[in-house]
C-alpha cells in the first residue's frame, strides 16, 4: 500500500481504536476494498493526519458536519472516538448547538439523542 494509506491506518487506529478498525478490516471484501482504501488515504491519511488543527477540533467539526448533513449513522462511532480525540461532552454539545443554529434544530436534536445514548453505552461498558 501507499505511504498515505499507512499513515491513514495509523491515524484511524489512534482515533477509532484497534477493535473498531480490526472489525472493519475483517469485514472488508474485494468489492469494497477500493472504497476502504479511498477513505483510509483521503479521510484518515490526508484530512485527519493533517497537523493544521488538533484531533479535538477535528472531532468537533466532524460531529457537527455529520449532524448538519444528516449523516446520523456515523455519529455514534465518532462519539466513541471522542474518548481518544480529547473532545469533551461539553465540546460535543457546543458543536451540536452550532448545528441547531446554522443547520436546523431537528438535526441537532437527533444528533444529541444519539450522543446521549452512545455516552450511556460507553459509561455502562466502563463499569
């Protein structure tokens, strides 16, 4: 694979955790391998690997963008990632408040509902 892929996989594991990445890699097939390579190189090896902003800030931006665009299925994964990016619950709330004002209250409300459920799952797992 490419150097960007290797860097992307390194960042992906740092942000999402080995368990998540190992599970995703095990589910990869010949059909979706080109797509997985694309997101590993593009999202993780380029955008998330940039040192232009912190992982905390990138995490907040990602959650806000996911909520604003209605891509709710990715929100729990990125809420879980906050444990590794340093984005606090307050940070997430602030990001979703921006979504409410600039993209709509219903999207922010749904994102908050998903975040609350995911945080509850995370807390239960840590008990």
